[in-house]
C-alpha cells in the first residue's frame, strides 16, 4: 500500500513538472512569435528549444526555475539567426533577437 502512495506522489510531481515546462515553452513561443512579427522578420521552425535551466530566486524571494530558450528567425528568407530569451517563472527577464525597425521621422 505505501508503494502505491509513493508512486501516486511521484506521478503527481512528474505531471506538475511537465505541466510547468509546457507552460513556460508556450509562453516563450508566444513571446518569440510576437517579437518576430513586430520586427517584420520570419519566425522559423514554429518552435522554441530549451537550452538551459537553473534554480534562481524570484522577485518574491522564493526559489524557482529560470529557463532559457532559443528560437530561429530569418531577415529575408535566405538566412538564419538565433534569438534567445530567459523566463524566470512566467516573466521574461532577458531577450536577444529581432527588434522593431526604427520609425522614420517626418522631417
């Protein structure tokens, strides 16, 4: 009987881990897609890839995971560039990738 309880607890922890990882990846994908759209570049592969994960202290003082994602984009369809973003919890803390082109001033 105790083995079944331990297995249920481990299963619940595994599901919680998987669910949090999926939510972070979906958030990163949405942010990368929006950045590419705003910059007028093409989002490649339609996905993000986790390239790093570490424990970090969140703004509220609690420990949590910080995940770093990579995504690819193209400026003109013939090239490939990599962007990176880091999410701490569900909040974007760093971003490098396509940026919006500067607005032209009407002189």
